[in-house]
C-alpha cells in the first residue's frame, strides 16, 4: 500500500510539471493576419451583400474556393505567404454567375512570434487592381498595411 501511494504521488507530480506554457497554442491573434474586405455601393455607402462566393489563387495550380457567405458587410481572406508579391482574389454573387478578379499587391515582412506560432508575416504597401470587372465595378484601398484583422484594407464597389 505504501508503494501505491508513492506511485500515485509521482504520477500526480509528473502531470503537474508536464503542462506546457501558453506559447504552445497560437490563438491570441499572433498569427499571420488576413485581409479584411468590405463592400460598398456606387455612392460609397457600406452595404451588406446577400451572398458572396470567394476563391483565391495561392499559386498551387488550382484556385481554392473559400465558400459562400451570406448577409455580410465584410469578409476576412487569407493571402499568400510565399515570396510572390501579389494574391489573386475572385468574387461572384451567384454560384453560376460571372466572377470578378482582383489582384492585391504588397510587400511582406516576417517576424518570429513563438515556437507554437512560428513566423508571422505582415503585409505593407498594399495596392489593388481590378483585372476582370464583372460583379465588382471598382476597388478602393482602405488601410495601406495589414498588421491585424481589425481594420478594413480593401473596399469592393458593387
């Protein structure tokens, strides 16, 4: 019985000291930020889009479909994290409808965050170009850099 108590105490102490710190998980916004895209009408007034389909070209040879959102006034979209200075975004309002292509250009800066998060990229000197104007009629830049996901960086005019 004496050895059993010692074994249980050793297991308890082992579990107590084996708990990791907070840097194992990257949940507090320390990762690479996404671009916030908001929507406006022709008058420049912010609007809510009833349905929006978004796809992104990450350079893998296939365009990644990010799915449909409904009744949103903004959308967060992850950009490329390789060394290519732009990301192509595709927007459409109907599943079988025409799509608009927007190219977002930038320069990146890398910073080490923690062992759990790894390296964080920040985007600076943002530019935008409407390549295929179908659903989206015009694009306007908001904030010129992406350091967090709180501010709007790109406005799409429908």
